[in-house]
C-alpha cells in the first residue's frame, strides 16, 4: 500500500496543475490580506482570518478538480491497466487514491493556515488569537468545513468513477457542486414543510454552518451530533458506492 | 524446463458472445511464445485474463504454480505487460515513468539498461506528451520490462515501431529470454514473430488450434521447391500425371515434408517428359502462410 500511495503522490507532485492551484490559492489569500489592510471597514478581519482569507473556498475547488481527475485520468490516459495488473487489488488502488486525496487536502490546509498565521502576525498585529473565541472559531470553522468538504468530495468521486475523461469528470464535479449547494438551500425551506427530508444527504452540507451557529437546528431539525454522525455516514456510504462502481468498470 | 504459465480450460463470454471456448496452453521458462490469431479471436482477452484484469467463466490460470484471478493477484508480482496500447501520463517524462514503476532495488541500473536497450536516451527526459506513437510504444515496453519480470506479456509490441526499433526490441527480448525471462507475445506482424518466437500458439474461434515449437512447425511444413522449366504447362501435366501434388498458385511448386523422395520424383517426371529444367528455388513456408492456411481450413470446415 505504501508503494501505491508513493506512486500516487509522485504523480500529484509532478503535475504542473497541482502547483498552479497552490499558487493561485496563496495569491488570492494575499489579495484578501491586501484588501483587509487597504479597506479594513469593508473586509471583516476576524471573519477573513477564520476562513483562511478565502482559502477555504479555493480549497473546495482544488479538491473537486483533484478528486474528479484522480480516477478519470487513469482511464483517459490508458494507464488503468498498468495500475491493476500488478500484485495489488482494485481495493488497494482505490484506497491509495483516497489517502492521496486526504494528504493533498491536509497539505492545502497547512499551507493556507501557515499563510493565515504569518499574515495575521505581520499584517494584522492587533489581532489577538487568544482573545475571545478566535482560536476556537478558527478550529471549528476549519473542522466543520473539512467535514462537509469530505461529504461533497465523496459525491464527486462517485460521479468521477462513471467518466472516462478528466475534463468531463471535473466539469460534472463543479456543476454538481453548484447544484448541490442550490439543492441544499431549497431543501432547508422544504424541511419546514416535510420534516423527513432532513435525513437526505443535502441537509448535511449545513453541518459546518451549524457547528458555528447551533441555532440553525431550528432549520435543519437535527441535533449537531446527528448532523456530524450523518455527514460521516453519508461520506462513507458514497465512498463505498464509488468503490463498487470502480470495481465493476471494464478495463 | 519449468513451466512459468499454465492455462487450463479457460472460457470467457461477453454477454452471449463466447470468446474463449476452453483454452489450454503453457509457457516454459525462458521461452518466447507467439500468440497468433485473426482479429477477434480472443488474444487480448487471454492476456487480460492472465493478468487478472477480467473475470473468467471457467478454467484456471497459474503463474509459477500460483493461481491468478481477478481476486488473486499475488503471482503477478513477477509479471510485466503491455496490453493493446501504452498507458502514458502526458505530464511525466519517460524517465519519471520508469522511476514511477521501477522497484527501488537496483532502480537506476535497471532503468539505464532498458533505456540503452531500446535506444530511448535522446528523449527519455522529455515530457511524454511530446512523444511520437513509436516513442510511446517503446516507453510502454520499457515499463513492462524495467523490473526484470519473470514473465512478460506483450500485445502487439511492434505497433508504430520503425525497423531499427523493431530490431532493438527483438535483440532485447532475446537477451532477456536468455536470462530466463519468458514472453507471451501477440502480433499481426508474423514475419517478425517468426524471428523471435520459440513456440507458437495459433488461436482461432476461441480455441488453441495448434501449440507447437517453431522448429516443429518448420519441419511439419517441410520445404518448398519451385521449378522453372522451358515449358511449365507441360511440366505441370507431367508432375500431376506422376501422382504428385503441386501447391496452389501459378508456379510449379512442390512441398517436401517427411517424404524425402518428393523432389526426386518431381525431377524424374519432368526429365522423363523431355522438358528442360532451367532452375530450382528452395524456400521454407513462413508462419504467415501456415497461419493463413489454418484459418482457411477452419473456414472450409465451417462451410
């Protein structure tokens, strides 16, 4: 398994797109840092810092693209047979790709956090991490966003296993993301009418918001532990379905 | 000689279409085995099944005594393969591809050997997206061979290669076989396969129609003698009148197999008919003509 993960990481670090994505994320962070310095009344300092200067949203897009392409590219480039005819099983190949995605996600968060920490110390020296709930809010925002993102990525992965080209998988991933976001908003209003709808996975996209704003329970009709538990359960379920889809694919 | 690959009673259907109808064959250690057959005969299906890439309906596959199936891949540790077309990541260089798939032990040495063997030095550090079809094909072959596997499966390896590259590949395969690597190779370029293979498997209609060594095939097919006379029409009459059979075609060609008197009887018949013989050409039937003959016979049987 270590060999497979090493090979996946090798491919990831040798893709120019990986580094362009990181560069774009950092540049956007710096843009928002500059915005915060020039227009302090327009940009909410604490809000920007807890969201890693918008890096959270950039990470969502980077990870959707990575997740969509990590399997689809093997079919597009005809490399899937090379991966599968060796002593490894499809399950091992699939899991190694999942682990690689998680490693990429962690690295992106580490880079974003590092930029945030340095920027907050250098550009916003008045910002006191220890005052109020800054540190707690930062941790809850990052944790909640990651939890919701993993659910979203499991859905993207499922869609991606059905496609044979990178571009199609990524496009469907992005379109799916926006549709899911819209569906989530619509669902909240529908839950007020038909409460059973709360069990649908779309509701769990509100988990990160409910972690920060427990009052959202009145809209989602679910307690936070249920939200967190169901988010994890749906993530695992969609990932298992993705594996079954990957296992059945002809090579 | 030990058997590295043993396939027994292999059957495979895609929906209602039965592709393999009980395939049996073996590959011995250090042998180069050519797998030939018409399009759609099931060559790639056999190779995919041996590599545990597709489920089969019946039969067993063993590599070095270990079973191989879609859920049993341990034996594939010692296998290298190129199936249908090379899998290439356009964003990696040739060298990075080989580094990616080469085992850590003696990695640099193995990569160097294969790059030199296939003459890939001038472009090995260029991105694979700039490679021509032939360069990609060589890279695919290099990936299959880089870990010095005990069994190598190559599906149409000569595709897109220029004559020099074909020769380089032939030399490399023969050198590896001498060191104990076994090869199962399918190719439509039968003249090339003939130069390489020790054994031949002829696949048609989902069966192995013939499993033989190249030497046995040559012996069984005998030697062809083509006579050139001053009056070929009269010579043809004299030869057939003597009870001898001429090969199909316009020339006066007889085949001498186990009966070593055929040439002599032919010459006697022509000379006795008072026809002057101008020259005699000797040739061996090639794999291509043997293969075409078998397929034609199979079609005749069907008809």
